């Protein structure tokens, strides 16, 4: 954890706690505006509360008509107190087809580099998992960019029936093209990908070997073939039903809304194979996988790690599933990301 980040967290705790305690005293001694101080203190403490941000993200996904106002308030709270080591800005990034990608930029004055986070097929940029991953990279001094895949489940989604690894790869390209034109661009670029996001990140590195300094792949899909193989190991007939029906039902990670996941996603994923691409990749690679992961199991990740010219650093996380949901599991991943 960067020393400047540690100092900001300590300052937030002190200022927030003093305000809350003063407010409690103010209720007893009305000379002090008690309620106002309590509210101010709680809002300060919320700046480092991942639970707070998770609730806000869930609220925005359930009430999209209010999300614009919530985003504005969130950004202004961060800017008003000026206690964090980053600023928060919700923006729209131009997509190659003229549409916009919803993105969250967290600029760090420490700015040791830029970390771009790519979520999973059934994820968004603000799930509890992605919030904690962003927190880990901010703690190390990175400016963090998160975005919702245009055809995914995020705020500005296009058509989920058109969601594929290729469409997600195009989104990552568009985000990086935009980022390179910003005055805060940094050549120390780190890409993080979870699940199918790991496959997308790996493919980007294979296509642009000189663009990325470090890649962190958490429970990555190694190839379309491995995705089919591991899916069938969990649900023997599920893949055939998916193919026959054309879709299968999945749920939004925050709102719980149902989506029809297209089988075209599976067919498109078979175009990609990180194991065969790995020998041509010389970027610094870190692989993380949980022992309870049945979607991208440890055995598959070991094969992938050894396929790179310089074997990737593989970190095996005890009892972690493919998509951590419990706060303790997410905290385990957070601690691992601090050291990669």
C-alpha cells in the first residue's frame, strides 16, 4: 500500500470520527450543531467504506432513472472533502460506432501508472468485486479506469444478445484509445481482467505486446474450448441445452434482473486461445485463481501459467470461488492484489 494512501485513510478516520463524536456531544449540548456534525462525519467515513459504495452501486442499478443524480452527489462528496488520494468522475467514452461507454475514472495524484479493469461476462464496473479490486489498485497509487461493456449488463448497455468476447475486446480498445489522448496518460499500464475479462485482456496483450507493462488475470478463461469443457464438467447437459435454446438465463449481479445470455457468446469465445497465444507474450503476467473455482479451475490456470515464455506468477487463493461475493472472500483477493 502506497504511504500517501495510508496517510489519507488515517486522515479520513480521524476527521470522520472527530465529527461524529462532536455531533453526539452536540445532541447532549445543543450549542454544538449535533446532527449536522454526525451527518458530516458519516459522509467523511463513507469515503473509505466499500460497503457504502456497494450499496450505492446496487441502488443505481435498481433505480437507473436516479443514477445520474447519485453519481453527481458521489463525485461532489469526494471533491468537497478533498481527503482521498483520488478524485471520482463518471464519464462517457466514445465508442467506434458512435455510441458511448459508461466509465468511472478515479484519478490519483500519486499516479504511478494506470490500471484498467475489465469485468466478467455477467459483471459490471461497480460490483462489490470490482469495487474492491479498484480499491486495491488505488491503494498502490494507480489511476483506475473501469467501464461497462457496451453490450453487457451495465448502465449504458447496448444489446445483451450481441454480447461476445469480441465486442468486449473492441470496448477495451476504445477505452485505451481514449485514455492515451488524455493529459494524465501514463505509459505504466496495468490491465486487470476477471473471467472472460481475463481472456479479453490476454488477447489484447497478444495483439499489442508493447502497450502493456503488467497484466493481472483473475480466474481467466483460457480459451473458448476450456470454457465449454469446464462448463460441461459442472453441468453435463447444460451446454447442449444452451446451444439448442440459443440463450440461457443469467441475472444482474446487483439488481437481480434477468437476462438472456446468447449462445453466440460461446461460439465467439472459441476464436480465442490464450494457451496458444502465450508463447508470443512477454508482458509481466500475474495469474490468480481460487481453489473453489469450478469455472476456471486451478488446473487450467496452471497450464496457462506455464505456457508463457517466462512462466506467469500463479497465486492460488484458498477457498476462493470463481466470483467472490462474501466480504471475507473479496478481502482475500484484495490482499493478494496489493502484492502483485
